[in-house]
């Protein structure tokens, strides 16, 4: 199968590209190479005959049509998106243009290509989204997001992703475009861009800086190892029912404070300080505006229908992640110089 992957130089997209090529699929990586993209993420597969790269912006319809015509994919996996909540608070326009208008362009380019090819039965458009479209959950651990949870986005980022989900469903219902959707919990792992919580904590700890935690650290997230997610995405693409959505969760709920304390413990073991613990650097900072209290996914549908479940516990995955950052300073050091990295964002509300 030849798969057109949008956003394949990003964090989750690059994990998918590497996994798909390892599984023997052809991959066309279409990426605009904006601030969070890095072609080093796919350097391990860039020389494969199964790999091709197209630098293009999903807001550019003509470039998308050209990519479809040149590469004639059997499927699309659409991950390209602006995804940092704090940046969406400071500058929502980029999120509207990329996540909504860009997804519209992808749908129309894919539909035109699909029709032009005679509507091949095996063609799929897989839209990859987030659990943040569902809003915030109460503290009750028995309450989790299902695929039937009403949408209730609370940030410009999640609102833009909710809009894109609705567009994808509408193109399936109105035009018959063969789509599947998935909504994932928080990802972590190697190649995570150093503005997100886990790499920020690891790199600040190593630099002797404060480890910032929003509010009192009680916000809860369900953590999914990115390589598990890549496997799940291919499973949904190949086995998912048309028009259906699948929640992909790590089944690893942790409060932000618990997560940071775990990271500090791993760092204490792998790269001990001369004195004290990395937990000494924990600092509580003013909370993010509209910060959702809790996300948690019920992954029953993907487990029961498609036979997938995560293979990596959060403790194992975090240990792998910390070790990867310790071993790959040459990857993350240059990225720290990019715009906004290391700054407190999301305070303009």
C-alpha cells in the first residue's frame, strides 16, 4: 500500500512514517516544514526506496493536487496540524487556517483524486485527531471519553480540531468519501518537539532550570507512547469500518504532578545530580487559561473491533523517552533555538 502522510516530519507523523515503512508500505511524506517539523525525525528511513518527500502546505490546494497526481496513493493519513494549545491561545489564526481550511483542502483534493481514479474500493482517508475535542472530564475515574461523547472543545486548538472532524464526517455522508477517524490521548516518546510538557521537563532538569507545572499540578492526562500510537493508526487505516471513529488511549492516567515526579525519579537514576533530586527544581506557575481538568479515553471500541491495545506502560515508556533524550542531544539542542521554544506561551488571554 502507498500512503500519503501529511505532517510526516512532525512528532506523531514521523513515528507513523517510520512504522509504515518498517511494515513494508510505501510512504509519501507531505510536510510544509513549519517550526515544529524536523526532517531528522525521518532520517532513518529517508534512503528507503519506499519513501518520498514532498514539501507542500495543506493550505495550498494546487500543491496537493500535484502531489496526488504525481504519487497516486492508495490511502491518506492526515496528521498535519497546528497542535500546541498555548500557541493557539496567543495566535488562533494559524490554527483556523491550517486545521480547518487545510483539512478542507485535503478532503477536496482527495475527493477529486478518488473520483478521477474511478472511486477505487480500497481507498481510505484517515483523519487523525485528538481527545481534546471532547472537552474536560470530572475527577471520577469511571467517567471516560467514548466515541459517543458530545464534542465540547475549550481552546482554539481543540475547537479547530473539532471543526476538522466534522468536515471529515460531512464529506463521508455527503460525498461518500471513504473515511475513518481516530482521536488519541496525549502522546509522548522520542522526537517529541521540545515545547511540550515531557521534553520541557527533561531538558529543563538537565539544564538546572525550574520545572514549571501549571496550577497545582492536578490536571490529569492519559499518556500514550507514540510508537504504540503509530501501530494503532495503521490498524485503524487497514481494519477500521468506513465512517467510524476510534478512540486511541494509552490507559495510563497520571496527574501532571505525578508525571513530573516520575520523570524526576527516572532522571535521578539515569543522570543523578551531584546533590539532591531533580524534584527540588519543581515550580508551580500560573495556570493556562481554560485548562481542561482531565482527559481519559475508553478504548473499548478499538480493542474489541480491531484487536489493538497499548503495549507500553507509562513507566516503561517514560524511561525509554528520558534515555532517548540523554542519548540525542544533537537532535534537540538546535530545536531549542526555534521561535517560542523555552518561552511561556498562552498568556495573552
